[in-house]
C-alpha cells in the first residue's frame, strides 16, 4: 500500500477545522489503512487526516499498545494533568512541552461505523489529544509559552522557507 506525503507546517490545511464523517465506507477504510502505513513508515505514534492533505475527522494512533483507528473522535472525559515533550510529523525538528489531561476517555466510530469508547493514559492519552487537536487545526506550537516560543521561532522560519 502506498504511503501519503506528509503535509508540513506552514501548509494551510493544518489550520483547517475538519469535517465530520457522515458514513464510514470503503473510502474511509482505505484512507485509515493508508494513514496507518504512513505513520509507521514515518516512525510516528499518531497521524491525523489533515496531515496527509485530507479534511476529514480521521485519526490513527499507535504508541506501542496496538493500532487504533478512529472516526469523528471526541474527548468525553479528562482526568489529571501530565506534561510531556511532544513532536509532530508536520513540524520536523521541533518538540514542545505540552500539558494535557493524564487520562482521557475518547468516543468515536471504528472502521465499521460502530460507536466505540477508548480509555488512554500517559503517552497514549497525549497522542489521542494531540491527534484530536489536529482535527480542530491546533498544533503543538500553539501550546508554547511566550518565552519558549523564541526557542522554536528560528526552526519555524526555516520550515517556512523550505515550504514549497
Ligand atoms: Zn501532530
């Protein structure tokens, strides 16, 4: 199965709000499978559809606890706090300390279109929240405190220059 090219900052699709999927069919299943392939090849732990140029609420996550494919994912419950250094396949060379809920319960549909709930904690919870953020056009650089932002400013400028 071919892999998708990964869209990198400052590609405008990364800032779009993604549309809900009305019905899960062969097209969505194919996109999810190809997204998983793309994530593994890039050695990422998660990927959201806008990162491969598709405006749709689809994510894949695998932090070493098995592959999860989710359609229209939403965070139902949040518990505790956790800070982890996160990277993003769309922001090569950049890591940001992001504070998120330590535990989450996420609801969505599986690839058959059936409603499912998934509980995640620590790295898995971060990855789920990170990918769900992508569906709202939110990136890890949005979490940087003003002082810390300067640290990555140069790297962002380089990405802007090398874009296209
Ligand atoms: Zn990301």
